[in-house]
């Protein structure tokens, strides 16, 4: 399956595919997603099967407007409204109480639904044309690195979908921040493209820390995740001449990474994948600075190296 340029014709065909219960790959600003009608249990089951993902790990539902989000959430509390106004479209996912119209397949029986409006013209156009909320996990096999370009999509995925839309490289490059608003106080379940400080600034109160039972509330928080085939080792300085992501001068089989967190995030998966495809056993990654702006990057490196 070759990736198609998002012409109006391609988008219409992709929207038709979603409407009749098929699966397509769509670009978003974070990573590419494996997209289907979020309200069609049969289509959702197909997505789980293609990804090889355990059924207890729920999907994020993508919408093209706040009204559409209200249509799948039982309640859209004031804090959700403020966050949506500030960060949508964008890399922020809100976990809210779900309505009965959302099948339990989509939400893994949780009673809550994760929803976001992606900041990508192709994704928004596709969702509008399909006329339904669109469930989309990252378009990688379970536990592998999320694709941030169309040619990074694994063959096992591309063989099973009807259309792949090439939206170019993903601007953010890491998955969305997941904020749980369904409990007594808001909590970050997954750090991502919107920082903890940005969320706290809008809410005007600190976000809760992850309690131990989180692994059950957000099953996607498996420790090893977002990992290449190679073993990832985070180190202070990369050993001479070994495959690595470095901040200084790069030798062959090393990739020089930006010192600015957003630029680093945008390149992280593509750089790991580049070295991974050469079949190295270990990829060394020079530890990024501490600092709150690096939280999502540290999270993914920790998961890739677990
Ligand atoms: O940036 C993104 O979020 C990308 C693009 C395609 O939008 N999607 C993505 O989906 O990363 P996925 O399925 O790979 O990750 C979804 C995460 C998982 O950690 C899952 O457990 C969590 O969101 N999640 C989904 N629904 C949830 C819910 N109802 N309650 C708690 N966590 C939920
Ligand atoms: Mg994923």
C-alpha cells in the first residue's frame, strides 16, 4: 500500500472507507493514527486486530469540534471547556465520562472516553467528511515506535489498511498529553505535546500525581512501550563511535539532536527508527537536560529503555 497525497478525491475515498467501517491511516500533528469510525464496534475491533493491541487498552477518539466532543462525553465540565478553548485543535487529550453511544470496544469498558481535536488540516477535513468521531491509536504495531512520517508505517500495518494518507512529517512528533478530568481532581496520565505547566496555568490548580492504580485506569501506560527493536540505553555521554543520539558532533551512525525540546521531540522517533533500521543491537541516547519542558521526552526515553 503506497501512501497517497491528500487530494480532495483521496480524502473523500478515505471518508467513505471510514463510513462503511474500514480502516485508514491518517496524519495528525503528533503521530500517524490508525483511524476508523469510533461508534462502530466492528471497525474498532479491526483496529485492535491490525495493531495487535490488547483489548483492554482504550482508543483516543478524534473530533473536529467541541460540539462533536460534547456528543460523546456525558458531561463536558468547565475545566474541559477551558482546556479545549486554549489547546484545541492540538496535542491534548481529555478523559471524560462517556455517553452510551460510544461502544465499550472503543473505551475498553472504562466508562470514560478519551477525546481530542487534532491540529492537522488533513485530519480535521477527514473527520468532517466522515461525519463521525474517529477513533485512532498511533499507527504502529503494539509496543513499537509511533510513525511520524508515512514511510515509517510498518508493513504489517500498511498491508491491512485500505488507504494511507501522506500528510508529511508530524510537527509535534510525540503523542498527545492525556489529562484525566473524570475524577475528583485532574491528573496527567501521559505527558506529551502540551506541557504540565501549560495545563496547570489554564486550570489554576496543580495536577495530581499518578497513583499506583493508574496502570488500570490508563492501560496504555505499560512500562515498556514506544520502543525500537534495538535496546535503548540512556547515558551521560555516548561511547566513541557507537550508534547514538548525541548533542555534540555526530560520527557515522550517530544522529545530532537539537538542544531545544520541541525540535528534539519532533525528531526523536524518526532518529531512533533510522538507527534501528540499520540493525544495531544497542542505541545509546545522551540524556537530555532535566527541566519541565523535557518531561514528555524523558517519559518516552524511559519507556523505550525499560
Ligand atoms: O497523539 C496521540 O494521542 C495519537 C494520535 C494518533 O492522536 N494517538 C495515540 O493513541 O497516541 P494511542 O492509542 O497510541 O494512545 C492512547 C493513550 C493510551 O495510553 C490509552 O491507554 C489512553 O490514551 N487512553 C485512551 N482512552 C482512555 C481512557 N478512557 N482512560 C484513560 N486512558 C485512556
Ligand atoms: Mg500508541
